[in-house]
C-alpha cells in the first residue's frame, strides 16, 4: 500500500499480481509503519482510521478481517495514513473525539479534548455536589469544542451553562456539538475575551486555558503543533491567561462558589498563588497519573 508512494506496494515493494489488500493486511502494514514513526498506540491508530474509511466500528473490522478493500477505499485510507504520518491528529482526520463518553465533532479550529481534562470535569462535579446548590449556574471560559461545558450539562441536567470563547470558529464547533447532543437548550454560547460576554453570579467557573510556554511551542509533538496556537500559547511563562482570568472569575462567583482550572505540569504552586491573591482558598487535585492537574479556588 505504501501511503507515501502513491500506488506502490507495501513499504516500497511492488505488489505481487493478484495479491489483495485485506482489512487484516492493511492494518498490520499500517500499525508497523506507525510504530516505526512512534505514532502510538499504533494498532489503535490504524484501526480508527480504517473504521472511519469503511464506515464500520472497530469490532466490525475483526469480523471482516479477510474483506478486501476496493481501490477507492484503499486510496482514501492511504491518504489518511499519509496525513497521519505527517503529524495531523487522528481526531482531525476522522472528525471526532470521545470525551466523557460523549462523541464530539472536532477539527483544526479547536483543541482535541484530552482524557486528562476529564479530571477537571470530575472535580467540577464534585464541587457542585458538595455545594448542595440546585439548578447551579456554570461558566466555562475558553470552551473550544464545548467538551467541558457539554460534559457538565449532560451530567447535571438541572444546571444552566454559559460557555465563552474568543474564537468565533471554535464556537461554531461547540454549537454543532451542543445541537448534536441535544444540549443546545441548556448551554448558551457567547463570543468574547474571557468572561466579557457573561453576567454573574455563577456557582462554578471552569476553564482549561492555554498554559504552554511560548518558547516551548516549536518543540511540541507534531500532532500538538497542528492544533490552534490560540488554545496552546500561555505566554512567556505559560501563566499569562491565568493572570487575567483568575481575578475576573473570582469576581463572578456567587458566595460559596468555586473556580476550577486545569493546569500544566509544575504550575500548581504558581497558579495557587494567583488564586489566593484573588481572595479565594486554593487547593490542588491530581489526575490518574498522580500529576497536579486542577487548581480549585473557593469563595
């Protein structure tokens, strides 16, 4: 198949006459190529792309292991593999990513939702549960694909959620996701910097702001460099957005409300100090890898 050399054979070799590219053979070739290029998990990546092309789920691939790909399917798959090897995220190639068991549409206008960010959702739901507030008001600043806002709205049907983003392109994606999940009646979207387009008070403010140091962006994995710089660039020290966001969020909290922020590695102390300086009581939560992932501020 060799996606890097047009219609040639596997990894540059000529294909023997009559030999078919079955589902099994295509997956094996692609997984090996991804492993060589450190695209991990290689087999899963290969399966996700092929399932998309064949309009199957991944289980069906194994039921159809001996099924040959027709020329159009092989060409479509070859193109996706070529783009993946060039660094495009798989989520962009198939146009979707699961988050909090929700299927979300994603493309190059938004950050790909990460499993790590589910820690922020878990923390937010815990804060809401402990508050005892019925029908809470939630603000998600920098919503991107809408992942956090929609996860909270889905899990807390009594909540009303406002989601903001400075990017009109990102909001288009978020609104598509809200409509597809039947949550567009409980999540409202507003364009603007931070919370400029939102009116408090809120019982909970959440955000996953850009926190990568500007000087580190060029050294990121190719997959990450394909994502919107606006959603990644945290300024010289990675804290530029936190410095602006935290005082604004603190001013929008209802009495007894809470702020929950995702953070990058080794940022817990500095972000906690900013939260304390805004008059909130700070604490930190870890993710499944035991890394500091969320800073909470309680009013």
